[in-house]
């Protein structure tokens, strides 16, 4: 018979059980049954029954038992039978992977099974060194369906160019010595005259222009459709 789980002095959960898990063949042989247990907690949504799968693995990493959670979060694995005396190391972990809806708990909980003979009976002690496994999964409420829209746009901008010429600082250079003519008060040339000439320059202008766009969304229009408590979004999208 399975003994009830109880707290030991170290606040570990202890149960009466035993070694290598095998199905009993001869009822005369001493057999110690062990039931591994755990708890599932859901945050952000109601916990669905049988939604997550958990496994008991031996020291070699081989799966020896699997179970799903019930609607109340209970996890009860199929009974494992031990037939030899010894100490055995196991781990319990969640097998369900993180999805778009749920972030699963990666915690690995160790379990130590110690079996011994008590009279003619084989007894097993189950110790959870880190406490009874409790897995916390988080529902991702803001699930979105991302999509990228592509739009080709031709952009035109008018450019007005006004070339200019600005005179820089004027420099006067005397070419040779001045000429002094004694007894003359007449100068050659035109009184108050001017000299005209032109300067031309071919130029090239770089005009940097950056093109881009700004996006503004309009109002959101909602069309309410059917509602169901049995058909999931996965079923709806698959249909």
C-alpha cells in the first residue's frame, strides 16, 4: 500500500515507497509502489485541464512516467513500482514547450527515492529536496498576429535654384612707381568715366534631398462575429 505524504524535519515531502520502477510480476516478491506528484499554477488565465504534460526522468534522462494536469492544477503520475533496495535519483519537469499562448515553467525538481526492507516488506521514502514540484505557467494575454504591409510610393518635390554671385574683398595693387608730370593739369581719359568688364564661372550644385514617409492610421473598425466556448482560435484559423 502507498503511505501518505508527510513533512519531515527539513520541510521536505516524504512518502513511503522504493527503487527501480518495474511492473510487479510475482505478488510474493516485495514491491514498493511510488506515486510522484506535483502542482500546476496558471497566471493570466484559467487553467485548462490536460493542457500541459509533465515527466519523471531517471538519472540517465530516460522518461519513466508522464502525466497531465487536472483542472485544479493537480499532477498525479502513474504508480511506479520498485523491487530492489537502494537510493535512486529522479527529476520531474514540464515537457510542454513555450508557445505563443503560454510561457511554460523550465524548473527541474529533483526527487530522491530510498528503499529498504522493513520486515518482509519493501518500503520506499520519497524526498523532494526543493519541495513538492510546483510549475507556474503564464498566459500571454496580448497575443498578436504580426503582418507587414508593403506600399510603393513615387515622391516628387519641387526644387527652386537661384544662382548668385557675391563680390569678395577688393584688393588694389600698385603696378610700378607713380608718374609725375610737371606743369600739366590735364589727365587722359573720360571725366568720371568707368571701366566695364565681365567675369563668368561655370558652376555645379549638389542638392541633397532625403525622402521618407510618415504613417498615420485611421479609426479602428470592429465587426463582431460568432462566439464559442468550445471552438478554439486554432480551430477557427484552421477552418
